[in-house]
C-alpha cells in the first residue's frame, strides 16, 4: 500500500507542475474589432464633437422591428454646424449609426438639434422575433461581426418590449423592470446578447426557456452537425460497448492498484502531451509558407488533451489516497445520474463554461457511468445520454470564425474516451468496494481456518 501511496503523491506533483505550465503556453487569438450599440455615442463620433451625455432608447414592435431614439449632447461648434445644414446632418448621422455598430441598416431616419442636443430617431428591422409560445426573443444588440465585443458607450440604454410584455430574460450586465431592460454607465455586452419578453409569471418564464433553447439549437444545428458527427458516433460506440460488455471491466481487486496507476500514468502523460503540443505549435508558426500550417492545429489538439488527462490523473490519485473516505458504494444509484445532470447544467450554460468545462471534465462522466452501471443499467442509461451530448458542447470553438479544423475535435474525442474507459472501470470498482472487501475478508478467514 505504501508503494501505491508514493505513486499517487508523485502523480499529484506532476499534475501541479503541468497545471502551472499550461496557462503560460496557451496561444492567443486575435479578436474582431469591438462594436458599439450606437455609433453616435463613441468618443470619436462626429469628429469628437460628442460630449459626455448620451441616451439610447429602443422600443420593440410587434413585428420584431425596433424604433430607436438616440439623444447626444454636442459641443457648441458641432451643434451649430449640424443645426445649420439638415442634409449634411442626416448623412453624417447615418454614417455614424452604422460605423462599427450593431445596427446594420437604418430606416426612417429623422434628425434634429434641440439647443445642443442631437436627437436621432430611426427604425431597424429584425431586432427581435416571435418564438415558441409567443415569446419575443431579441438579439438585436449582438454584433454584426461574429464574436466581436459590444460596448454600450451610452450612459443609459433601455430596451422596451412590445405592448403587454415584460422582460423574462435579462442579461447579467443589465437590470430589468416591469417593461424594460436597462444598462447604465457604459457597460460591456460581450459578444452575444439575448433578451426575451413575454407575459409575466411562471408560465412566461418557462416559455422563455423553451423559446430561447429552440432558437439556440436551430441556430447552431446546421453548422454543428458536420463537426460533431464523427465524434458523436465514436462516443456512441464506446458507450454502447461499455453498457453491453462493461462487466468484463468490473471489479476484481480490493486494493488501490488501478487508482494509483491512473494517477501515475496520467501525471506522466500530461507533461508529454503538453511538450509535444507546444513543440508542434511553435514548429508550425515558424515554418514559412501557408499561414495555417497543420502542425499548429495538431499541436493545439495535443495541448487540449492535457486538462482532461490532469483531471483523470487527479481522480486516480485522490482515490488511491482517500478512496476509503470517498466510498462511492455508500451512495444510492440515483446520485450518479443526478450528478451527470448537474454537470450538463453547469457546462451547458452560455459563455466560456461550455468550452472549458466540457473539454476539461467530460472524463468525469465515465467515472459516474461506471459507478451507476455497477448498480444496474437503469442508473447508467441517463449518464450515458449526458455523455453523448458532450461532443456537441465541445464543438463550440470550431463554430467561431477563427476555429480550427474539425479533425482536432476527433483528437479530443479519442483523448477523452481512452481515459474515460479506464475511469469507468475505476468507477465500477469503487462502487463495489464494500462487497469486494467482504469477499476478501471471507477468503482470508477461510484460508486461516484451513
């Protein structure tokens, strides 16, 4: 037992070293230029003639269009020049409204100068649409260039829903009230802003979840299917095989040999993957010729295998050191499907959690799968279904404009399934720990009696 404990401690040391080194070698990618909600509110608008105050009010109509009102305080020379020439004012305002902003087209534009305040009203089409259950889903504040960051640049931005609705999906950076969603203080919207307006109460909230979910799936399905087809088939084949013949990987020992081996092997393999990936990436970037050398993406694919290898090794080391205290055999069978469902909720949430969480922690599902399968197929099926969704969640980086070729997702898939099968065996063994210990004690007693 002392030998296995030393193996586990050595693996933990390697894990810490690799985890510290990984952020330092992660390559950076260039992002598209940031965009503004209203171009009239930026510091360089109208040749720098905009002063501090700017207010934007957007009112969504029943047909999904939006009526905009923008109020901007100007300095004295700019206010005089714009007030004196209505045609020039109209053209300059139109140019500013569509220059690096979320507004693609401006219709029915009207402008005027009141004292030193420029007032512009216009209409933009397709700001929102009516989704499932009559919910208005609005993404009109999303950037015109995919994945660009959006800044409000106004001291106040208010988006009002159609008559008879109230906000039912409010972005984290905003505050909702009975009729509108409001941003204050030059807020950042990120690269994707979705709002929803519906009838009030629990029904409106539930319909909003369904409507936004349907829109999200419909939006990414055409582009995600070609990317995830092969990885999903590989996952399906391995999961079906484990459910069919997983008993062959069932428990056969009572000591911590398997857990310690996982920790030690994973701790050794992770730095090797990291070094090989970084080496290939540097080789690809230093090679003259095509700017997108395949070595770059193969290197990135190998680096992407490091986090989940560290997670698998950490699990092995933890069970080798403290398996008796964790005691998976003491939990009811439904705990493992519930844990898989919680994993799906956490990593399936919008934002970076989906990328980092999926690519790093999917191997955890196989530990849960093994533990649940040891209790019976009924508990293992929902865990397997959650695991089958993992390739789709992991495909998000390949849908961005600078995403790598989809074969790198296959690298991740293979690199997940290999330690996943091993963790499945560990999960079965740890879930059967009590029965194994009892069998071992019985055999030892029989031997002593003989």
